[in-house]
C-alpha cells in the first residue's frame, strides 16, 4: 500500500497507529493479524493489523478513533480536510476503514 511521505514517516516512527482507507472491494476482507507493507518511493515499512473498524463517514471515524491516532501532528479539522482531499464524497460513500496497526521490526 502506498502512503504519502508525511504519513509514511509517522507510521515508520510508530506515531501513527490508525491508517484510514475507504472500503474498496480489495480491502473489505481485511482482518486483524494480517501484515501490510506500506511504501513511499523506495522506502518500505511492515506493519501488523491489530484491528479493523468500519464507519459510515470520516467524521464518525475521527470521533471514534481519536485524531491523535490518525495523525498526531494535525488537528481534527486539518485531518478531515486532508482525508477528503484524498478521497472524494463518492469514495467516502463506500464506507470508511480505520485500520489499527503496529510497526513490525525489520
């Protein structure tokens, strides 16, 4: 899975513990215990899925998960704007995934 540099660095440092995605068909069966490899350019980071929660909107997800777990360096409003800049309303309508992750030592 590709990540923007800002989010990749947070995951690699263990500071971002919830990754946000929409429920694309390829992610609908994602479950705890699976491993994901995040990439940004040539850099890669392996994580283990701890939990997957499903929400109807980004707002609901941020309220339930807490903004600091998604991006510890941005306010809730900044995060909502950034996420909606990545995923338009038609993507949000698919459903929102909050994927709790933990960094796996290389």
